[in-house]
């Protein structure tokens, strides 16, 4: 069942103005507290939106507009760019279950609509989608957004027949067989690295995702001679290569040859201050990706912020206490200290941290919800709320080459999130969603 039919969810009462605003070309959001997306905070600010883009950002008492403009007084509420999840796997998770049988256009749109309801304006699906279907969906939603977050895609590569986790590998192979489209491209040797980069450039997809992971010995690890030539040619073709890596030790050479970012931080004692400094010098980003391990131990179905998005059966299943899930699973103090130290090293080195969740790669890691939880983990481990929000907006947009979103500034697309409470005082206030605008249009139930 499509998400829009399953539940009104997330303070739907706040969307009652949708019919009025949808008919207007211009909108003035007045008296907002603007969290711009780059660390700046603007109080008593108004934002003028016209034809889906931000036309002006100014002090509320200095911005004069035409009388025909629709005005909405935010009364000091918090206005920030819509969030961005820079590491997900769309299409396999549905309200009915998880797996290849659910992958298709309708479920992809449903996933993206769920992201939008949680205040996300864009999602990067990392190397697990049929390329033709991905491109077609991007074009469809560009013409008709359908209350959905913007989908971004990468072409996935690993050793032939390998890459994703063993369970997910089976599912991607099944989608390839059913659709006749390519998802994973094998990469074996330096010559093929050059060829693969040129293939992706010809497709018009700007990102490649590679797996450098032996999966605990169950797979072959992608060789340096394969990924080195791939990355070099990708850079010549103006493509960015993002990496799933198993260990911080793998990152040294990947940084040397030009990897643009890492979709798993692998934070811990091996992530040294020297490695953090090298990452910063290279201009690469880190997705810490901590919630995937943590949330699977919780009875997340009991969280009202998620429960309203779940069918009753799933809500009950994810609420049950078991050997795997507890209401308040204890945090290991030693591991927590290691993570805090690694996070501190990233921040001291001024590494670009980017929000990503890996939602969809395994069952029961729900789209949208997990992004908010990841921000909470960031702050728990030492990031300021502002730093966490920058990771989810400006940093994510820049590294995903989305120069029209991620910041509240003139010329950017009006993908906006309005919060009823201050997330800089408590990051959990990102849950206090008052409204979501995508392309200047108020999200509708």
C-alpha cells in the first residue's frame, strides 16, 4: 500500500494550508529563525520563494513584497534546508517486507515520499539500482515531483559478482534478472577500471560507488590496481567515486588515489588523528553511519515518531522485546569512548562529516526516521547540533554536487523544513516538523 494511503502521520494538521499555497507562484515565509545550512543562524528573517526557488533572504522588516504574494508568518519557528541522506539503498524495503520482489517504480516513489514526510529533500541511493530505471525515475520526478524527495544514484562496482553484503547481493542479482537491467558492474584489473569509468560517464550518472570489503572472508576484496585506475579515469571524466570500505587501514591508499568520500566511517581506535588529517587534506568526506548497528538493538516500533509510519503488524513486531531488541539497550562504555574520541578527531581535523544512514540495505532500518536518529547519535558523540545539521544539509549537498539545494540562499531550490522547536537547543527537535516544502510546494498528506 502506498505510503500516502497508509497514514496521514507527522503532524498532518500543519498541512491544512496546502490547497491555498499550491495555487500560488510566490510565497513569503516571514519572521523565521533561519538555520542556513553552512553554520550561520539568521534571526527575524524572511525568505521569499517564487517559481520554486528562493528569490530573497532578508531581515523581516526590510523585505518589501507585492501585495499578491502569499504570506506565512512563522513566528520565530526554525527554517532550514530540507535534509539530505547521503547513503541509502532505495527500493528493497517496503511496508510489506524487504527484498527484490518489492523493487520497482511504485515502491521507489513510496520510499521517497516517506523520506519527504520526514523532512528530507534528497536521497543518495548507493550503487544498488538498475541504471535505466534510476535515470527514468529521476526524469519522471523532475517533471512531476509527487511529494517525493529527489533521488540521486550511483553505479555500483566490486569484484565480479561481489560487493554488497551477502544477503543484499542475492537481492540485487534477483532484480537484475527480473528487469534485464544492470545493477552491479564487475571490476577486475586496471584496464577494466578505465573502461568502467568511461561507461558510467556515457550514462550521465556522476557517481560511482565501490566496495572494498572482503565481508569477513566470504568475498574477495577489490584490488588496489582495479580501483586506482577506475578512480583516476573517473576524475578525468568528472565523476566522483565513493567508497564502502571495511577498515580505516584501507582508507590511506584510497585517499592517495583520489577517493571522494567514504560511506562508512569505521570510527574507532584505528581511525587516528593522522588519518583524520589526511582525509581533511584530501577534501574527502566521511559518513559515520553509526545507527545501522545501534538501532537494530532497539524496540524502535515503540517510538511514536516512527510508529505512525508503520503498518500495525510491523509496529507490533518492532516493538517486541527479544534477545535482539530491548527497550533501552545499554551502551558499551568502552565502545562509546572510542567513538567519542574518533568523532573528536574528525572535528579537530575539520573533516567534512556528512549524514548517511545505509537505510534499505538490510531490513528494519526505516527511511527518514533513521536520519533523525543518526543526528541524535552525532550530538551524543560530541558534535554540536549546528554541526550535525550542517552535515545533513550544506555538507551533504556539496559533496553530492547538488548546488541548488542544501542551503538557504538566493537561487537555491526551495526545499525547506520548518521546525516548531529549536534543534540547536535539542537535536531531537528535528522531530518537531511543522511543514515541509519541496520546490516551494507545501507537502500534502
